[in-house]
């Protein structure tokens, strides 16, 4: 393969473009009560970066307002990050990402590598000039203060423009450079890192491609194999990135995107950065490469697939009146209730409830409770609760009264990231006037209690926290606490699995397998038992693939005599607007039958119809 490929973007300039019309449409989308996010998406994602700059100028000129300031005031979270990223000039966006990677405590070396190593000299020069203009500090100096050793020297060489211009090729020199690389690594005891970073930072991508071919002819091994055998840490990662970008940049970025999304938890910073920065360059090539590498589309990987979506044509007053009609008089039209509530998002159900109270002077939830019963009532009432409140109610039910449903605690708590856990803990105390951590402590014991308490109190690191070197140490710690000693040090297991981000744990589990030749699941099974084992196993499964975890829980809820209706209802309601389609797909792959068919076999009546509506809702 060659670094030469025809770049295909996914975002191209709009042909019929009117900056003033777009500016006014954006103002309308943000003016008054609420924000029309879809209108913002439709405009800004269908314009080139240059056109977005024109829109911002028209917004200021014609409306006297700053578009960036308005967007910041109206948007929030990761959606805001994407939209603001799209509004920055490309080099300014990359400069901002470089600054974020180095600002504050710690340095995000992976972001530095991803941004700096694929660049040609012209691109680097634009970034360097822009960085000093934005932050009044030379990029090279900032990098030098945040990195060290051969890694620092490599990045500095790239930044100061040491790389030869594209088109600079000398086949005879390539033979010599291949020999120098061999003599600096595989051909001697120890490694002369300087030779590696000098050649890979100086040579044009055209030249390096020939060097790598000559290296293979000389040594019989690829340059990737040589780097892996001779180098480690950030220098290895950076040189490997250069090699991948020389051979095929879309492959490099496709791999980065996959790592950002693999397992539960997403490295949103990397996901956003690559999609924003490559959308007008070669994102279509990256999409094609992603599908070829992982046998699934990038779009499907980026977007968890729910089965319940917001209704496109929605009138809460009409829905409220229709629900009243379904419950008024003799008998109840259960199918009408299913048809309405199972084809509306949770947010839309809240609007319907408000309209029911406003227009009819009645409490929808009370009316539903008075008209429905049994498991059908449980599902409908569950659908009417905000998602966080619903999970809090399920946690309370798992601990209230005699006995504790440890499986429910595990399923709900062990699959959450810190942000979700914080919302649950806050809402629980609001609903029950009792801290969730204290309630869990009163109902559990031992290492199981300590693990859940750590999760509830929000000790898990954010998903952008990844440290490969620490992962090696953590894998060793897990081994030394279990298979590597007599007895088991359970505290090491719950501390690492409760503290580390899901992205970090994925690397830890890979390193554990490299170290021991056994999977982390095998180690847990051999060393730990009871509820503590079940909880740690749940974390491992959610790290590796959450849909697999929930598919298995659903199967176990229906397998054998009788049905665990609580688990069945809880998972279907709580995941319907998140990833129930992914769970359905995984279920079918695992058990060679559809989730829908098994649910229909295990349930009956209105209960069967409501679950079938949630599971079998149309795909998008």
C-alpha cells in the first residue's frame, strides 16, 4: 500500500449556498423557547469549513451577534464540543486539541501523536504559526515542557519542519537508511533510538515508503516488527503512527476510531477529534477502511442502536386526549395505550403527561395505575418514569424488605460510567431521602460491598483516561493478587476494576492475557466466588461488550422453567432508547434465535404485546 490515495471527504461545500439565509436560519433555531438542534445540524454539517466562516461573518454583520457565543449559550455536552469544533478553522481546531492535550495535570500523549505524526511539513507549519498566535507560546517549547527523551526529540523534529518535502525520493539513500535502521536495532545489542527518530522524522512519506520496503528486503521482517521488538512507550507509539500513515493513513485513523469505541465506554475526545478534523479530508476513505477491517460500518459503531425513537410527528395534546379516550368509560383499550407510549421517546412521554394534566386536569400516571394491572402495568408505569428515576426505583426495590436482589444491583451499578452513576446517586437521595451508598452498605457485605461503594461514590476515572504503561503494571498487580500467589488479595481486584476507566480496563485485560496466557475471566473464575465474582465479571463483560452482557442476562431470565419478569422488564425498558437493537443483534448471534421470538414464547396477553412493541420497533 502507499500513502498515495485519492482522499474522499464526507463533507463538501454546499452548491446552493447563501450565508445570510443560513445565518438567519441558525438564529431562528436558537431564538425563543428551546433550541432546534436538528436545524443546527442540518446547516452546519452540510457546509464546508470555509462556508461556516462566511455564515459566522454574516451572523455578526446582519444580526449583530456572535455565532460562537450563541451556540455556546444554547448547546451543551458533547454535542456542543462537536458543533464548536466544526466552527473553528481546521488548523485552529487542531491547535486547540493540542493545547488541551498538554494543559493542566498530565499529558495526553496519544492525542499529540495522532495530531502531529500524520502531518506533512506544510500542514505542520500552518499549525505551528496558528498555535503561537492563539496561545502566545511556541508549540515546540510547550511540547518540550510536557514530554521527554526520544519521544520529545521526535516530536520536536516534526514540529520544526525537519521532514523533507513530499516528492523528495532517493532510492540509493533508502537502501542506506534501511541498513542504518537495521544496524541501530535488530543488528546490534541494544537500540540506538536516535537513528530511528531521525530517519522517520526527516524522510518524506514517499521516501519512507521505499525505506520500509528496503528494510523488509534486507531483514526479512517488516519495519513494524522491528519497532515492536526494539522500542516501547510513547516513542514506539509515535513511530508506529508514522509508519501506518506512510502506508495508509485511513487505516491508522480507522484503528484509532475502533479503539475509541470498542467495549463499553467511549473515548469521546478521540472520536470527536478524528471525525471533525478528517471530515473534509478523507473521512469517506476512513469509513471504507473501517468497514473492511471490522466488518461493520463506522456509522453503526458510532451510534448505539435503540429500538424506540422520538416520534417524528408529535402532538402531546392529541396523545393525551387519545390516552384519556382509551381509559374512559367501560373497559380499557390496552392496544391504544401500547401504540402511543411504545412509539414515543421518554422525553415525549413526559410532555404527554404534562399535557394530560394541563388539558384534562388529570394525573396520567394515576389513571394508568387505576386502569392497568400486573406485569403490563409494571411495563407501562416504568416507561412513564424518567430513565434515572426508573433505575433508582429498581435499586430501591432490590434492597427494600426482606432479602436483597444482588443480581439487580450488579446489573444496574456495574454497567454505569461515572457521569451516569453521579445522576443515579443524586436522584436516589432525592427520591428516598437516603444516600444510595449508605443503603447499599446496609444490604451487602465484604468485598462485594466495598466494590459497589467505590462505584457509587464515583471513583471511576473518565473514559478519556488511558495509560498503557500503567495498564501493564495493573495487569501485573492483578496477577500477583490472584494466580501469582497463594490465596487471593480481593482488594486489588475491586480497587482496579472500580477505579479505572472502561477504556483503561480494556487495555489492562489485554495486558493480563499477554502476561499470563489466560483471560481475565478465567482468572476471576479461578480466584473469586459469590456476588463479588458476579459483579467483577459484569464489569469485565461491560468493558468488552455491553450488548453481550445484557443479551446474556435476558436469555438467563427466560431460560428454563419460569421467567424472571423483573429482569426482563428492567433491561428492555432501560435499554430501549440506548442500545436494545445492538442487544437484539447480539442475542440472535449468541443463541441462534431472536429475542422477540423468545419473549413471545415466554409471555402472554398485553404483557407480551407491550414487550414485543418495545423490542420489535422499527430499525433506523
